[in-house]
């Protein structure tokens, strides 16, 4: 722009006088304040580029692992239309609330949980909401829930790169994300989509977790590659990321989830991920 070019607010201006114009100011932050009774040291997002890869399993496993280490932990279930965290922990609503905010549910191992299923009149009713309402609900889980003092708040994201991940990245002080994927040929595309979104939003990517890596034969112990050979190491190397774990198909985890007893689950396959979170 020429120094004496006209602007919308005055007849003419100089370079010096334009320094105070809104166009010269820094971009406005979209982060929202947490509930006054909430202090969270680290917010960790668990994401993927597609559905069905086990984000909720990884989220709950990481929450259990950090809780077992003695940390105060919470899970914000941001998968509004497909929540599964309450079922895994055997939690049901309605939640208690005061004028100051909403109390999260608490699993048997002390992990605090907030999910839309805990505030629905009937947890089996579908959530038929448009994107903006879903995004605002996620913000309300941050603003209106009294999480207390937490060392880690894990955010279980819906799949893809749509409204909710964008809202979480913009509105919450996310310290890093863990990308969850599976060992199929399109894994690199899936990982890159999640990685590129986080990179565009200046969110650090802590590493990748591969789920469904193999099935161990209960008789001979042989590892069977049900979904083909893994490509996670190549994808991680290309993006200069760490592989934080390779999880097999583990029927015991599915059984605990179905029984609402996932608080008892100890996922040894994510020990490297738990160590990374402590850095």
C-alpha cells in the first residue's frame, strides 16, 4: 500500500498514523476462560483423520495410565454425536450442578469425565444438532464444568478436521495432540490430514499411536497382521514424529469397555506415550 493511499477511516494517512489501525493489530485470540473452579496444567487432544481407529480407547488408556502414576486426570468427551467414554467407565447422568457450574462424573479410579451422555434425559437419544451448536457445547464443557485442579485434561475428539477440532484448537489452551491411526495403506493420508491441521493451528504433535496393529494368537502367540503390514514408521519418519505405541486387537479391553469397567484397564502398549506426556 502506498503511504498516502486512502483508507476507510480517513481521507489520507501516513505509515506512522496507520500503525494504530485494526489491520495492523495482532490477530485476536479465540481462547475462552475456563470455569473459575478449574485449573488445568496440560490439555492433550486425541485426534484422527478418520473414524473407527480407537480414539476413545487411546484417550481412556492414557487417562488411566496418568492416573495410575498419581496425577489428577479428566476426560472431556468432545465427540458429541458419538460419545463412548461414559459407557466405558460405567458412568450415567444426570450430573450435579450449582450456580457456579457443573460437577463432572468420576470413574472408579478417580478420572473425572464430562460427556453429553451425562446430561441427556435419555442417553440413548441421538444428538441431532448442527455444527455451531455442537461446537458451543464443547466450549461449555470447558467454561461451565468445575474440573478442579487437574494435571491432565484429555480431549477425546470426533474424527476428521471439522467444527469440533477447530473449536478445541482455537478455544482451549491445547498443549499437544496425539494422533491415532491404523495399519492400512491410507494411513499416511490420514496422519497427514491431522498433522497438517494441528500444524496450521500451531498445536504441537506429540506423536502417533497405531491401533489394531496385530492380533496375537491365544494358542501359539503368533502375531497376525489382520489389517496388513504397518506403515506407521514410514509416516512418522516423513513427518519427523515419534511412534508412541502400537496396540494389538485386545479382546480384554473391549470386554472391560462393554462392562463399564475400563477403569481397571492397564494398557502397557502405551507406556512410551505416558512417558512422553510427563516431559
